[in-house]
């Protein structure tokens, strides 16, 4: 099962809206085949392992990180493949929360297959935490990501921000983008930095780096047509979230191949309504969302208690100055006892920088 979990991690970033799953087939005490979930429409982990095993699967045991699916979707049910392959025993880490796909456990039992569950369930849930959250709530699992100096600044007082962190931290940033379905910035960041928000990673034998859907908050539709994010020239797709304040001419100007306008509700101060945006993104199968900024956008998400996890990079630099901005805008909390607490903390050195990851205490 530990090897199956390793394989599932290899699939992260390639499988959405399907979960990332790993499978290992054992026969006569030896691993005879293994597999992990392929991109949507291609084989699931169990089918991939069974294909590789061939006749060696008959009479064997399969270890899989999620309950084998039991429905016809883009691919046949994995339960049917397991039964037809003659596998006699199934170990899976955690049940499938999707009601359309669930029921595999009982179908396997009815076919005379021995079934066991619960091994390394916490690890399996962690790998697919966005999938489980989206299945339960209908909304994306939201991650706040930012880089700052040691004294909590994301730029100098003149606005210079490239680069606070070093090459290793920026490389990790692309790895994290690869793992998420969508990445979001505000119009201020789009105008100031003219970013691409693409994943710049080399391809290898196990993956072709994916480009998350790019989302820009632009309530009035004022983005310039020549910005990279709205040029229509980048790989993948861009969604511009607007309100009813956008003019018909700007809607037409910004809409082009690869660029789509999404109209969402507005708040009392004419800003994007975060909750309506998350509802619409969930309906579009966005399971994981990385919010990169700027400070006012991150502040809006934190104020709505919409952040589930934080990824931050800290550089050993002191910028100083009251005018230099911090990563989280908005009013903030008046009392320390109300401040958000992170748990399940992870710390990692990246060159001279420090990467910190933690989950928001619910």
C-alpha cells in the first residue's frame, strides 16, 4: 500500500476531476505490475496495473489507494476489470466519496473477492484532499500562496518584487502550480506584473506538466487587451471573473479563443463576491484553487474564511518600511485570539529560503 501511495502522488496534477490513485498487483509474494491514474478519459490505476500484469494478475492481490469505482463513466468500472482479471483479494485505503462511483466494495464481495479497507487511510485522504473536499461541498479546496521577506514584505515601497525568493523556491512554485486545477490573481497583480501564470517545468517519463486554469478577478472588465493573461496566446485557458458592471464593449473585447468571461455576483462595495465565485468554480469542476494575490485579493478570501491551506516562501531578507506591502490585505483581525491558526505544519529549506505549508484550523 505504501508503494501504491507513492504511485498516487505521481498522478497528482494529471487526473482532475478524477482522483489521483495508485495500484499495485502482487502474486506469489512478488509485485507483478503497478499503475497510477492516467489523464481523464484514459485508464484508471487498477486498469493500468491489470493491463501490465496480464495473466499474472489471476489469483493475485491488488492494493489500491481508493475504493475501485463501480460505474461506467469515460472508462468501464474498475470492479469489472478486477473480477474479469481473476484477482482474488482487494485492499483499498479509503472509500470513494462520489456516490456515482461508489459501491465497488459490495460488488467485489458479491463476486467472491475478498475485500479489506482502511490501510493508510489518512495518507490516501491527504493525497486527494481537494477531491474529497469538492465532492463533499461542491466547492474548490482553496490554497493561499505567497512569498515574502523575513519581515513580511512582498515588495519594496516602490513596488519592486522580482525576485524576493531564489531559484529553488521559484521552481517549487511551479511544482505547486502543476498540482492545482486553477490559479487566481486580482486585476492589480495582472496589470502590475503582466504574469503568465503557466507551469514551467520540464516533461519527463512520468508526466507532461499541466497548466492550471488562469483566473483573473476584474469586476469592471478593465484589463488591457495586450496583457499576456488575456492575449489568447498562452497554453491552457483563462477565465476573467467580472460583475454586471462590465460594459458590452469590454465583454466583447476581452472574449477570444482561450479567454472566457464569467459573471459573478458583486458585494455591497462592488467587488467580486468570493462565495459566488467559488460556487461557480466548483460547478465547473475546479477542485483545487491556488490564490496568489495580490494582498487585497488574499485578504478578501481570508476574511470570508475561504482559505483551507497556506503555502508560503520566506526569504532571509529584510525590506523594512511602513509603506512596503505585506501579503494579506483587508482589515485583518482586531484580537490575537481571533487570528487564524495553522496546523499540520511542514517546513522545508529551498536554497536559502524556507517553504512553510500548513492547514487552516477549521
